[in-house]
C-alpha cells in the first residue's frame, strides 16, 4: 500500500537549546532519522516542512524529498505540507513530527495495515502514571486514567478528509494535534498502541534518553587506531603542535602547517574506522592544502566517525623531540584538541619525550609524533 508522508520540522526548539531538527542524535541529525524511516517503506512522496530560512539547507541535504517552508504554528506548517503534496481524495497521508525521530518501518506498516479498514488512525500509549489535579500546587482531585492515552505520531488520514478538516477548524484556536482536527470535523479516528521509541524530544535531557535507547539496541565494538608522523626542522620563528602555535627558533617543514601531532592523531582516527590515511583525504599534491591549518584534517576525521555512528572515547598523543619544551604548552594543547574533537578534556592526553640525543629527533633534524585513539562503533552486519 503506497502512501505520502509529511515530516513537520518547523519549530524553533527553544526548550531544547536550538532547532532540534538539525541537532545530532547518535551520529546523524534528528530530521535524518525520520526521513530514513520513510525511505525504507512504500512512501511515494515525503514532504519536509522547515522554517523558511532552513529551506535551502534542507533541499541541499535531502534532495529526494520535497521541502517546503512552514508557518508560525504547527497547524500552519501541517497545512503547508498538505499543499506541497501531490495527492488527492483517498490517498493516504501520514503526518509525523521530526521531534519523534526513532520511527521504524514496522511501526509505519502497522498503521498502513489498520488503514485498510479505518478512515484515520493514530499511535498512542495508555497512561500508566497516576493523575493529579492541583490548585496552587495542592492536590484537589485524582482523575481516573482509564481510557486515557498519550497521542504520538505518525497520525494517518485520507488526504481529502484532513484537508477539509483543517478548513473547518476555528482559525482562532491552535489544535494540539491533527487527530483533534479530524475528530472536530466528524472523522472517526482509531487508536493503535504506539511505542516508547517514539518519545518526543523536548528538552536536552530527552536527547540523552534516546541516545541511551539507541545504544542499548545497538551492538557495538571497540576499535583502536594508531598514527605516526614526522617532519624536518627548517628556518622559522614558531612551530604548530597539537593545534597550538609555540615560539621557537625553527619551524617544521611540510605541505600544510606541518603540525605532526594533529597529523598523527588524524591518521589514528581514520585508521580506527578503516578509512585510509590523511594523504587519501588531503593529498599533498593538491595545492588547496598548501599551508592549511591541520585542524581542518582532524575535524574531517572526527566528522567521518560520527557519520558512521561511532563515538570517540579518548585520544593520546606523544610528541618526540629535544626542543621545544612541550610541558608548558600541554594544557593549551589539550584544550585545543577538546575543542576540535568535542571531547571532554579528561579524555585527552598530550605527552612529550626525547630520544636521549639519539636518532634524527635526538640530533634535532626533525620532530616526530605518535597517537592512539579508542572509538566505539556500531557493529555492521554483512
């Protein structure tokens, strides 16, 4: 059974600290979760409703979806989504809030199955908590929770029904959801039991709850990566190490800024997730990387980890040189790595050692760095 879907993602997200539709959740944006769920079903069209100033961003990120600007309220955004659909009459339309990202294909299929005999269907969970009515925070009543449900999305309707229902809804009232609009128009709305996975993202703490749920459902493995880099000394007045510029009577020679610490750490991260090395992603033959700041390389590697659903656990960098002295700059280096990787500072180590005047580092011909990292990755089954 084919259908069409609307994902409402037009809110400002003030209670969650920003536009939550773009916030990361276990390695991908909140909005991406819902869209991918619909892409794995028989949906013939998916409309994404976003704030007007996010339209260009959404169209670039989701080229296979129809993107349209929303309104000042959720109801206005839903109606904008309905107008953007290529639908008519008895076409089935699912309306879903992006703030409920853990939608699955089986949930969608259960709704479609019920729509074979129903005019409209919503997901809901029966209330399990005891209810209290208060005045000035004093309990004055305990209403029965029997027959009470917590509505979720998606909510499913016939296209013609929900369009007409919104046309008859009082313009001076904001509906709590689409089901109440349909009910007001005399449409019989049936309920099937929803899922705790469809918990709504409202506050920052909700992100932690859903990420914990995702991790509990995902088998993971720990991966270790290691990296090594070395550069020759040349004439100069400063050197970049682990993202910090240090005054020195020499500088390191390289195609970019020759930050051996960041290069070694970038290689360690890329190696842990099986994505080659820094030269594969930023070839030294490419003139655009001439003199580039190496934090670009490290940020790229960290982004690739997140895109694969991974999580950096900790990193450890060792700088090998006679000079300059690293210890006075270690705190700044750890802080800079923390900023680049979005990792707590206590998960970052920077150390230094010498080779007791032996070898090329001992003769001060160059500086070397080695790095190691631990990454938690989801298990991908073939």
